[in-house]
C-alpha cells in the first residue's frame, strides 16, 4: 500500500490527465508489492498531486514531474525498482502521449524527450516506521493485508527482504 506523491508545476497536468494518471501510477508501483494488484491493495493506496506555483519551479522553463513512490522497506529488489521506474515512464506516455520528440543522452536514445523530466524516486520506509490507524505495521503485516502472501514465491522474497531490513535497522 504505497503512498504516491506527484510534485509538478501548476497546470502541467489537466484534471483529466491526473484522473487518468493516478490509477496507472498506483499500478506501476503497487505491482512491485503484489502481483496481480488486489482491490484491497489498490484501495489502501493513495496518490497526491502537489502543484507548485510556476514561480517556484525551475528546470529550464520546461514542465517536470517528481514522482515519489513511498513503500515499506522489503518489497523492492533492484529488479523491482527498475520495473517500477519503467512503468512510471510508460504511465506518463500513456496519458501525455508521444510528442515525437527525442534526445540522446550518453548514448541512450530517449523518446519522448520529456521522459528526462520525470524523476521517479522510490522511497523505502525502514521496518517498524510504517504506520496507519494509530498502529505500526511491518512489511509482512502489510504484505498480508494486500495479498502478497497469496503468491508463495513473492511471499518468500518479502520475508527474506523484510528480515534483512529489520536486522539492519540500528534501533
């Protein structure tokens, strides 16, 4: 049940685009926690669009989007992080379309070029720090709530990762 925050200059997305983008971003991040995405997981995820006044936003006079997917530590492996980043980019292309622009950056072809102005940050909250309804929830408790325990392979991966994160926590 991630929290997703999209920060962008005001009016860089229409109300309709936000409405289309929200479920795509939820699925982009959520599918890395539980696959397939369950209704309880989708319903426990919220997304916030923070629009900043133009005079407070700077990136070469171009619109940009900062997408923060905040999850409990333990759900992501590097492969899952990369898949989430790819899915976030695809969500924007689905909604904003391909404007035909392209750019090459260090030998990598990027199209549409506005993908370079989408910063996706996956923020993993340390074990024991995720709270809801006045209680603390572990990654395993969250995994059980959202149905990650229905896939034995995924559940095993989460248990190993959560144990690693729990052991690494200094307090």
